[in-house]
């Protein structure tokens, strides 16, 4: 889009040389009203380049540029120009312009997902409109606030994948606030006899009550919306009303009525030539006829959805169509076709990164292969389980062989009672268990050879000479150690040695008061040295925060398109600037809301591919949950052997 804008600027250079800022702005406004916003933006940008010293003209250009960029979905540029418009309106003391700019900022921030900041701006729009007694502006502000709370609640509710009416308290609170603002808006537009605004309010009230689980109330508002759309001949609004009525009827369990509404949606989509909406209607009809167990009709609609998804290169829509076609063919006992679509569903799910769809496709493939008597797919879940079970059997066999080899070994008895009994039987003095051994490898080898020789000569049983006998190991102890009281008894000497070692460890764990005082002095000295550094750090943080606050205020001299060479204009700005700049309370509210901008610095999750041929995610989740309850009814028996049991 930037390249197209650059080419458009080059084509308007000749006209820009002779035309004034006002003439360029009027041409841009005419193009935008005609629906050619791209060309309109080019003329508005040219008007900004020419510049003007008329502040009200510049404010109008900012507002039109922000709206045009919003329509072109360039929300960053839209936010930039709406901020310029707000700053200039406040500088001029234009309260009506300030209210409109605040409302435009709120709408743009809502689309960007900054709901708290959007609420602050829309609330400011509402306050100014009430102060001025502007009923039209008040109604628009209430409508915008309802939209922000509705979007905030819907955005928070998508994370949990709950059914309508089963959302957390936070989500329900946002939706209830949206209902309150929509109802106040509806009361105002009724008093103003604004039928178009009344229809929008009814549609939004129906959608919000739908999310809250109030399906009967939602149906009432959608029917009122449908009647107003028919009165004005608004086919797009009529199509949306039929679709919303079908969704609500599905939740009410009235599938036949829902199918009738979806058929009317499909008819209007064809008249409008909207192929993506046509695919959505076919998808909804296929799922509704599946719920009615009319699987042949469901297959027809799902195939039409699949063809349109392929035409629009909507891979997510193709995956949904293959999933639904596989389920429908399974119910019709067409297992070969079901296997084909399940395989396609698995491939597409892996391509788009749909883990849930991939697992579901693997389970469906495993069931279909079982029904058809085919081998398990090695890549499937059952194949992986079989491979894992084989590996486990091999490990068990190896462990069994290891246990058999270990059973041939004899345990080495080292208890004091066993040693004492053996020493008494052989006529040798008892050796102390607390004697100290030399840890060098040569002594170990000597002891090992000595023990093996003595055991081979002194053993009276038929056991093998390779078995080690601890009673035949001779330990050399000096006379001083032998006469020591700690070696008089094995148990006592052992506990004496243990207590001495534990006593040393106990002393190591004790805390010295002198050492604690020294550490306290060192800590205080470190804090005294670090205090200037901490103070400097806090000053830097405060300066950064002040700079961020100043960033919210646009400098008058930095406004694009403003000619400040005229001393009269500069005097006007300086005179009104101190009075018209937005108050600090407004910016303080924005700064508090901007605390949530820490999330903007985090890594974003993977962006899912767009699915223009698939309806909303919550309705699709509903269909899948309802169909999962009928899963057993759609399964086929494995064979005659199961029927005889």
C-alpha cells in the first residue's frame, strides 16, 4: 500500500504546485466520500505537505486522515493523526472537536487491543458530550463504550474456549457493562428517532446476550434488527441477522429453524456475490444437518464449502471441511471415503499447525483402519503405543537376564555378630569394627589376596574359594589402640566416633556473634557506598517516566502541516496553549492504563492463518462439542464377531 501511495503522490505533484491546502483537502474529502479512500489519503497527505496556518482546517484534515487510514486498516497511522487532532482541538478550546477526537482515538485503540486506554478515551468523549448537552454525541459515546467492553469480554473469553454463558466472572462483568451501555444508547437513539442507530444497537444487544447465554433475549433483539434491516433494504445487515438467529437457535436446540435461517443467509450471500460468506453458510448448514442426522444433505453442503475453500486457498477451511466430511461419511458407512478425508485432514492440520486437529485426525484414522482391517499406521498414536510396548518387553527380558546373573552371587556378611561368631569358632580374637583401614590401593590388593588365601585353606565347607569370607580377614591393630577404651566395645566405639564427628559439625553450624557483627558492619558500609548509585538510578527512572508522559503530549511546533511563520498564529497558539492543553488527570489515566503495555514487549504467540470460509471459532467449537456426544452413534461395528458377542 505504501508503494501505491508513493505513486499517487507523484501523480498529484502537478496539481499540488498550484492548489492550496484547502483545495487539496476538499478533493480528498470528496474521494473518501465516494469510497476511494486510497486516492483520498493521497490528497490529504498532499494538503499536509503544502501546510496551512488555519488551525481549524488542519484539525479537520487530521480527523479525515485518521478516519481514512482506519478504513484502510492502517491503525498506527490512524492513531497518529487522531492524536494530532486531539492535541490541536484541545489547544483551540474546541470541546466538540475534542470529544470527536477522543471517540476516534477510543475506536482505534479498541481495534489495536488496548481496551483500557480505549475506555478512558471513550469515557472522556461521553463526559464532554454530557457537559455540552450533545445528545447525539452522548449516544455515540455510549455506543463506543459498549463496543469496547463487548470486544474486551469477547477477547478474554476466547482464551478458555467456554460455551456462551459459561465464561469467568471477569468476562461476564465486561459483557454486562456492554449491555448497560447499549441499552442507554438504544434509549437515546429511540428518543432521537434514529432507526439506523436503533438497528445497530439491537444487533449488538443480541450478540452480547448470546455470549451471556440469554438466547431467548438474543433472538428477540435479532428479530428486531432483522425488521429494521428489511425496512431500510440493508441486505448485509439482513444477512447478519439471519446468521445470528441461526446460531441462537442451535443453542436452543431448534435445529430445523436454524437450518431455515442459514438457508436464507446463503440466499442473500449469493445475491451479494460474497463467496466467503456463502462458504460460511454452507459450512453452518452442513453441521446443522449433521445434528439432524441428515448426513447425505450434510455431505452436499460440506463439499460445496470444500470447493470454495480450495478456490479461495483457505487451508484452515479445507481442513474443517475434510474433518466434517470424514465424520459424515463414517456415519454413512462409507469408510473408504472417510479414510481419504481423514488423511487429508491430518495433512492440512500438520501444515497449518493445528495440534488439536492433528490429534483428532490420528484418532479417526486409527478407528477407520480398525474397521477396514488395515494395519496400524506407524506414525499414528496406536502405532507408537505398539512400538513402545515392544521396547518395554525387550527391556524386561534384559532385566530378567541380569537378575538371574546377580542371583549367582553370594552376599558379603559384615555384621558384628557374624564376625564375632566366626572368630570364636576359629579360635581367633575378635577384631574391632572401629579400627582404621589404610585407603591406598596396594593395601587393598594385599588384603584381597590374603583373604582369598586364608579362605581357601580354612574353609571347612564345600563352597567355592572365590567367595569372600570376612571372618578370615586379619586386621593389624597396635597395642595402644587395642588397649584404648574406645576400642573395648564395637558398638560403643562406633557411637563415640560418630558423636565426635557430629560434634565437630555442630560447632561448624554454630554462629559467632563477632562474625555476625562484622558482617553487619560490612553490609552497612556497602549500603552507604551503593546509596548514591541507587539514588542516581531512581532519578534516571523518573526522568524516563517523565519523558514517556511528554511523549503523550504532541508539541504544537511538531504538528505536521502547521505553518508557524506567521507571528499572529504563534501568538494565538501561545495564548490558548496554556488553557487548551488536556489536563493532567486525563494523561494520568492514560499512563495508568499504559501499564498494561508491558505485554506489548513480550513475544507474540504464533498467528493463526485466516479462515474466511469458516464462521466464528465459538460456534465451530459448539458444533464439535455437540457432535462429540453423538460420536458413539456414528461409529461402526468392527465386524460380525462383535455382533455375535
